[in-house]
């Protein structure tokens, strides 16, 4: 069974003002684990990036029992599911050193031609990854359910948000969301998040944002027209002293 495992210590640069791991850092850690494991499996940059093929994520979700805190030591595991035509499922789990479950996540990745920005069929480029089953898998992600949006603003993608694929990195959408919606700064504890990326957003591109609340769940989306470029659902749990 092929499972990538890494022990980590949560650094001061990883946490927010509540000393909890920032959501963007959580997804960045999972992204780096996926990259490292793909390299171990022989399907890394030599087979993809160096040949003009990009790994991109289309859907992500996470169920969070508790965000780790500053200076806490955790164990991150990452493993692939069974390939579904052009989609590559990947699962992640984060636990304390003592084995307390902190987070479970799932994602769907696909391959993109760096020049045409079109999907690449894995069998045509020799990409093959054998799936594993651990028993820690959560359901594969689905598109977030829309909600009525009551707030909006414009955003222009800065240079610092763009990654080596030439578009806004998926982890930076979480920073953007938590900068706009109140619960993160207000101390709400995130329990669930799901995101769909429908179209990449490039450096300097203007992105209309809109968001709204449905109970403890917040909906956050970007893009003009009926089909958002991305959409996100974030559910927070509040203590009695935090509830708005």
C-alpha cells in the first residue's frame, strides 16, 4: 500500500492570530505532500512538468475535527485513489503525534497541457498511478451548494498569488476567502470546507467576488456570469461567546 507520511511541527509563520493553522497553509501542506508522493511514485516533474504537462486540482474538500495549533507536532498522510478516466483522486489525513484525528480531506486532480490549457489524457502521456485504500478516506468532493450572496468586491490577482503553473495557486483562494468573510478573524472554528475550480485565474486578471451566509455555512465565489471561476463553502462552529 503506497501512503506518503510526514511528521511536521506547526511554525509561527503557519498560524493565524488565534494560533491555529491557517486554512491556506493546511492546503499548501497537502499540496506539497501530493507533489512529493507523486515524485516517489515516478510520476513527478520529469513525466509531467518538464514535458509541458501540469497537475491541477479541480475539486477539494476537508472535514476538520480541530485545527492544530502553534508548536504542535502532527503527522500528515497522503495517498492516491483509483484513477477515474482523466481524474486522479487523492486523500489526506492529519493526526496528532498520539494519533488523535485532526483532519480528513479528498481532492480530484487532472492533467493540463501547459500550452493549450486543455485536458490531457493520462494514457497518452504515460501517467499511471495505482490507487490505495486505507479506511481513512472521506467522500470525494462535490461542487459547493450556492447561497444568497449579500456582499461583493473586486479583486485583481497579484504576482505573489501566482504559482509555477502560471495561475493563482489554489491555496491562495482560502486566504482571499478568510480575508473577506468574518468568522476566521472572529475566532470561529472551521469544521468543513469544499471548493470547486472551474477555470484558472491568471496574473493581473480582475476577479469579481461575492459571498453570503446560510446559517453557520458561508458561500464564497468569484467570476462574472452564471458560472463562477471558483466557488467555496466554509462551515464554522462558534462558541457561545463568539456567536454573532
